[in-house]
């Protein structure tokens, strides 16, 4: 397929007009991909959209410009991109690991849950909460968008394991054990201080057992390699990596090694592909951008980009707006070089060749940094199906990638939940 397809895809689909240079094979491939994408039930397992909802002033029912609003997900763009369902993450950056810090994080997390539920209540004609695959398929038939909830970072539960049931009762169906720093549950893959527990802490072992009991999926994105192996050893059900990639394709600590992928497959789990460009492809450094970013971070008293999210949680809303404006200006002056759909599907290819088609899906991390040059937001998701078809994936394979594999894991985990909690 020629390179014209990606930059002009949406226009072509909307008008049916193809360049004169398009061959009959090009036209047939595009037609086949469009048909598969329309019929497949598509799921993205990780987006940080609730951060926008909880700030206020963001209308998820309108098509927002991703360049000016820095948002990648709303209902119109989900429809445009053929995305049926998405997991919204209740995300908390890592803060002080003290009783006061845990309590503050818990209250913030509950506030984010409230924002999600308030949004769904006010937009009930356009979207609905799902807690099971069956819910999702039922809602999808009505034409509404399907919203699932996950929790990113176990920090807000503190040492209170009973909070897991609270999160579950509020609709969460997975929890990412940690974020970019170690917490009281486990070691993170990116904490500059290194490992504290060499995997899960004793509290973390309790968390794994309780999540298994509840029927709540354990998410190992962000965790250290040793934490990953502890979870695989202890979990009695398949696990997920809601937004990760293959380390053999892009050598980043957030990605999974081949041995980890093999262990994930043996566990019956699934890895959902993250579209944050730094995790997709090693991007050549830009000295000008790095210098400008360093100066901007120093202005706000932050040493690196990784610690910015945690620092922002301590600032006033007004200062947070100023930081976001600074980042938008930085991106405008020194644009980030982005990976492409082809680069991302290289991860899918590697994983499929290594462990088979049954253990991979999509989890872009939109609104949390995810973006590709030719899949900048959810409106361009059909580009993936085109690339899957171009590389020879069958309709059945593509349906597994888009939701089949993840729903298989979700159903397997759900079986461990008490009967009265299923679909709650």
C-alpha cells in the first residue's frame, strides 16, 4: 500500500475519493479494512480522559481539536475513529507515602470517580458505563459509546485493602499497581531510586489476592520486572498490561522483555499496546527541545518530566493551567517527533510471532501522552486496521486484537468474583 493512505485516510473515507495513483489493490485493501473495522468491536484499555473531566470546562460531547485542547478523546471522535469502548483511568501521580498523603490521594481518587459518574449521568444518551464484556456488547448495539473504568496507581488505597472493593463497587475493573515511582504495594519500572522490595511488598501480595477474589484485573503496566514476575507467580487468574509494549522493539523500562511476554502468555494474559511515541520507537534527541524543556521545568522547580505529574498535583489550579500552557507552547515551538502506526504495529508483529495472536490488544494512553504522527487521537484509529490488513492479519485476528483477547481475560478474571458482584 502506498504512503498516501495514512495522511489522507479520513478524507478518503469521508468522500470516497482516492488519488489517481491508487491501484486496484489499494482500493480493495482500503475497502476490506473499512468493512472489518466497522464490524469489529473495538476497545482501548487505557485513556487518562478523567483528568480533563475533573478539571471542568471540557465537553466530551463535542469534537475537540487535539492540537489546541491537548485532548485526544471525546464521543464524536470515538465515533469518527470507529472506537466502541474505552477504559477511563482514575489516575493519581505518586505523592507522599504517609497517612496524610494516602488520605489525600484517596479523596482525590474518589473525586475523579465522581467526575466520571457525573459525566456519564449528564451524557446518558451518548455513553454508558460497562463493567463486563456483556454490558459492552449490549451498549454497543444501541450506538452509544461504552465507558469502562480502571484505576492507575494503587497509591490512593494506602494500606487499606478494603478500598479495592470500594473501587470495584464504583465500577473499576482493573488497577495498575503503581505508576512511575515505587509505592507501598510494589516497585516501579522507572523509579530513579531503584527497587525497595525486589518486587511486591507484603501489602502487595495481599492486594494481588484480594483483586483475584474480587474479580478485578491486575494491571502490570509501570511495574518493575521483578514485580511482574511476583504477580505472575501469585495471581490465580490471567493478568493484563493495559498500556505497554515490546522491549525488543523499543528498549524502554516500561516495556516487556521477551521472557516477560512468554510468562504473560503462559499466564493466559494480554498486553495492550501503548502509543506513547517514546515507548514505541527510540526517538532521536532534539537538543533544542531538551534545553527548552529543561528551562521550563526548572522554572517550576521540577527536575525532570517524569516527576512533573506528581508535582502538578500539589499546585493550584491556576498554576496547573499555566504549566499546561507552557507545555503547549513548547510543543508548538519545538514539535515532538512522533512514531507512526507502522512503528507501533511492529510491536504487534513481534509479540504475535513470539507468543501468538491471543495475547495482544490496544491501550493507547491517550490523554496521558499517547500519540502517533498518523494516529494522533481516537479519530484516526482506523489506520491501525488498515495496517493490520496490509500486513496480512485476518478478520479473526483483527477482532482478537481489538477486543477478543482482552474480553477473554476479563471473563476469566470475572469468574473468580462472588456471584452477587458480577455486573455490579
